[in-house]
C-alpha cells in the first residue's frame, strides 16, 4: 500500500494450469495492446466504428439479485488441519497471536476516544500511537486484521480463548464507537478524512512537504476497512452479535460520508488507497438484506481502473498492486449479490491476466509494490527492485481465486492457488515464532527477513495472522452432486449433513501421495472428485487396495461416484518431476520446479546475522550484492553463477541429492544444491538463473 501523495516515506517504499506464472498458457486468448488512456473514448472517422462505450461510464445502479454459486467451500468449523507443515504454521501463528495482549491492541482506539488505556503499553511500528516518536496514520489496521484472524482461528480450531479475547475486544471497541458518536470507529480522528476530502483532486505542491502544509492522509479508508472486515468476520465466523451492530454503525458512517460527495469528487478521492471498503459494504448488505449498504459500496468503484478490465485490457502498469487487488475482490462480491456481468468481467479478466502475465514462478506478483513493466515483461520487471512479491498481494489473489472458482469449478484455479500457497505463503512464516515476511524477494542472493514481536505490524503481518488461521478454508468444496478435494493437506472433514467423515493422511508436499478414509453413519451415495494436479505426469489411484484401470488427465478431476461406507479408502499417488519455467521475455532466465515446488539454489549464509533476519522493524529488503567479508569482492559474482543445460530435460543434469526433494546440478563450473524455496530459511538463495 503506497501513498504517492508526498515525498515522505510511505507504508511500503486463468491461466492453463497457470503453470508458467511468468510464461503460462492462459485461460483466454491474448488481448490486443491497450491504448494509452484508460478512459478515453476512441475517436472515429466518418463511416468508421462507433465510439467505444465505457462499461462503467454511467452512474451505477444496484439491484439485488443473488447469483447461485456452483460450488461452496465447507465451513471451516467442519474441517480441521491435523498435521504437516500446515499444522505447524497454524500453531506458530496461534502462538504469536496469543502473545499479543488485547489491551495493547486497543490502546490507540481508547486514546483516540479519550478513554482510559488501562495501563497498557502501546505497540510499535505501524501501530505506534499518535504521541509516539514514530506514530503513523495507519494505526488501528492490525487490530482489524487481528479480529479477522481470531474469528478464523475460532472457526478453524474451536479455540475458545481466542474467541473470548476477541469478544472482549469487540465489546471495548463498541464503547469507543459510542464515545466517538455511534458510527465512526477508528484509532485516528476524523480529521484524516477531512484532509482526504479537502485535498483530493487538488494540485500537489512540488518538492518535500513544508512545515504546516496540509498533507494527504495515509490511506484512512484502507484502515477503516480492516476494522470493518474484522467486525463482520467476528459476526459470521465467531457468532458475535455485537460485532454486527458495530459493523452496521461503521456502514452507516461510510454511507453518510460518501453520499455527501459528488460522483466526480468521489472518483478523485478514490485516487488514494481505500482498500476493500466496498467489499465490506457489500457483505454487510448481504448479511442485513439492506441495499443501502450496497449502494454505498458502489460509490467506491474506481472507474478508471475497472473500465479497462471490463473491456479485457491490461492497463495495470504503474499501478500499486495491493491497492487494487482488494478492489477486484469487491467487484467479485458485487457480482455475486447483483448478477451484474460487468463486475464479473472485471474479476475474471483481472485474475487471468495477473496470474498468467504478471506473476513469477512462485505465483507471487509485484515489484516495489507496483506493476512496473508491461505484461509478460517479467525479466525486465525483476531487475527494477529487490522488493518483489509483497505477501499481501498473494493473500488477496488467493482470496479472489476462491470467488472465481465458486462460479466455475475449474481445477486450474487450484493449480494456481496451490502453487501460491506452497511457494509464496507456506515458507514465509517462521515456525518457531510465528513471524512473517513483508516481501518475498526473488533477487539472486536475497534472504528471508521477518517482523519483530511487537515493533512492526506491517500490512503483511496482518494478512499473515489471517492466512495461517484459515489454512483449512479451501481443502474441501461441495455442490449438489458431492465433494471436491482440491488440496492435499492432512485434515479431517465432518460432512454432518450426510453423516459422513473423511480423514486425509498425507505428508504432501514432502511426499507425493495422499490417502482418504471414509467413516459413515450409514452407506452414502455421492461423488468424490479428486483434483489431479497439472504438474503430475500421471496419477495412480487405488480404491480399497485395488488399482483403478483408468484415471483422469493432469489438470482435471477424477470422479468416483458410488455408495460410500465406513472403511472405504482411496490412495492417490501423484508423481512429481523436474520442470523448467523460463521468463516470457528472456528464455535464458529460468527457474526450476519439482512438482508444484519452486526450487531455490542454496547460496550459503555468508555475511548474514540473526539481526539481519529476525526482528526487522521496517519492510525494506536490503540489496544482497554488497561486499561480505572481503570488501573488494562483490558477493553476487561469487555465489550466483550461470548454468549450462546439458539438454532441455533438466533431469539429465540436475540429479537427486542425499535428502528428499533436494537436487544437485552436474557438469557446472560450480555446482549448486537446489531445494524447495519454502524450506529456505536463514540462507541466501536464488530462484532464477541465467541458463545457456
């Protein structure tokens, strides 16, 4: 989330199998190059084509018409993660959340309302208080994330202590809301919104800010959205009725504030980051069956952004990534409660384009938090900055993927989801402390850096506590015909409606097999659809110990439609193989995968200290190419070497090493050990290589 309004430091200074990310085949045909002006009406000559019609040119009218979703995920309360790296990540995050005191998370809200802070010590980083040396205008955002994470954690694990803590926070925040007038709820005063209103659309003075000169505030609606979403999650996932009342008050305030602006001025206001506030308003409309909130959400439709997307044009270059992904999630939600196909087209094209033309091999996107190059110019993009792959972006893109999959249950969506989960999410949390990353850098020689205990609270700290509290939310889905198994994660499913339980036992991704065992109150006829990933060469399936004669093609579902009874067992084997993915604009810049796992070269730990890895206060990624040890030797020249491919088949020159999922190049000037990126901690690494 980047504030472009001043020069001061800011918050952050489908695709086939979606198997290429940087060079993937797409779910839709390539689109023609976009004209330079995203809102221009194309001039015509006499007798030529009519002027282009912008889909969102006219005022937006809302009519409630819910779309029937084709598939739905099982409620998190019916799914439990039981083992492996996923359970370890859940537990690490749970431990970190438990160490954050509720009164510290409430400090800024109470201070803003003039209430007793109850002797609490304020948090630091982006949550530093207004009277602190490093106070920010984003204070309060993490508290909203924490409420969402607590609701997720309760739904995912039944953690009553987490729920009780969050219930206490909701009750205390309700007191803050009442003290502030009954609607507005924030850790900062409404003066930030006054500045947003006054300064939006006005010329920005050149040069650094001058003393006393009013400054554009730092994304106040972004922060409000996090609190708003936290309240809605506490209601829908944790059953807190008071949270809904607080959310309605926030919705009322947002409606009044936005209704007082002309549409032209609101479009100027939307040039500043406003997060997913529209999504929360649409969700509130759906929960309360009150269209007024949806109409308020429509005022947050940024037309110069959505018009090109609805026309299936990529005009994303120069945009801040995680400012805009939440807007697309809002568009997806708007489609679901209205059936308006313009919003469908925005979300559908956006995900296809970003996943296939603007994502790296890991599934992550962004560099310096922006899309800095044209689509499919990822090699050029990678060279622009060390700060690639902001973790928030992956969190939100996975959230968007769930929406689109519910409209069209194509397994290719989960090929993308799985790759992003394994390479851009799992592996960005420390299993000892629960700390998470901000950027997941792909710069050769980079290393992973993590937040501090209570002095960071970046946006990615917030999405991190949410992510690892809901690792069970996408494993199993269902429709009227039966069950979909989309992710291979050790877990239990309690399908109460059918009196059927399913236990999945697997060491995936450390192993390529999974077993599913049925327990049924009585025999149940239904279909099980197992996702056969696009990355496997073939899948082998046994039912009750007998091999099936036929299986499904990679990138599709294997359907087993039968009467299930207690003791029935499915054994699935999905062989992994080495593959290569090249950058679309530089075929010699290549990355290697083993199945869905991105492999990274182990470049050692020279020059690294614990202080450089853990406890970071700021999100910046330091350049890894400075001297280490010998000041006259550039580090990268010493540890990142070009590779020579003996043949197009990587298995001919990259051989298994002495540990599982570990490989070693052969025949190189200096051979390199490769292992999964998600296991690369406290080491320098490289994902992309110059290969001749």
